[in-house]
C-alpha cells in the first residue's frame, strides 16, 4: 500500500468512527487524527473518498458536512485509491 493509500485509509477509518459517534470533525481535526499538518491535504483526500463513493459532501460542501456512505468498520473497500 502506498503512503497516499495509507493516508486515505486512515482518514476513511477516522471518518467512519466519527460517523458512528455522530461527531463532525473540522479539517484541522482530521489532519491531526491522521498525522498531517496541512488541511489542504485533507481536502484532496476527501475529494478522493468522494470519487470512490465512500463519502459525500452535504450542504454545498461546507466544512464539517461530510456524510459517510460506506463505513470502513462494516464493509471493505471495493478498490484502493
């Protein structure tokens, strides 16, 4: 698994946890949770997860408006990014 795929999987796992507890992390909280300093990197990873169909943006892409469509803890991904 490449470093980008690892970051993507860590973010997906973190969002799946947040989804289960109904918490809505900020981009900064997401970055800290997966060991990144840049919120811009989070934006790119979120776009990748949207393209894969694992999450969706709600409310006109406002921050903290992410919906998990396929939780990591209940289903395995169809493919890696």
